[in-house]
C-alpha cells in the first residue's frame, strides 16, 4: 500500500508499507531515493518528530533538504 506522508512544491515523501520502504523525491531537482529496512524506519521516526512539532512547509522542506545528497536517482516521467 502506498501512503503519501508529505507533499509540497519541492518534496514528496511516500511510504510503501508492504515493502517497509519510503521514497523521497526532490521535485525541483528531479532526483529521488528509495529507503528500505532500517534506513526507512529511522527516516520515518525522524520525520515523525518533525511532524509532532506542527511544522511549517518551510521547516519540513529544510529537514528534507538534509537528505539531498542521498537523492541520486533521476526521476523520469512517462
């Protein structure tokens, strides 16, 4: 099952519960990454802490920006 956790003009975060995975896409850069297993669980925990503080879009995007170096897969639309 696919669940959109976050969607802004810059980033989208999608959880794939059946695969224990999370996809993070930087829309403006056209790059993304798929995290699974332990990395996905840690990412989910960290982003949950961000959401617990009633963040602004800017603060969530800033948090996600820390993962930009991991976003190496080009996004192609078809």
